[in-house]
């Protein structure tokens, strides 16, 4: 039930990270604070479709 998702930066909209999540326990979109090399800062990254 784990699926591969892509995380995009909220400020520059670059798709920087891929990770997996369990759709059964986390049905909504996740948001993690990750480092964006384009913005050179730690910013929230949201799940994209």
C-alpha cells in the first residue's frame, strides 16, 4: 500500500525530493520541511500529484 510521491518546494515550485508514504494511514497530502538547493534554505515541501 506504499506509493512513491514527489515533494515540491512551496516557494520556487521545483520538484526536489521523492519519498514513499502509506496511503492507508496518510490519505491526505503530506508536507515536510526540507532543504531546497535552488532557494538555499529550509522550506516546506508539499506532495505533488
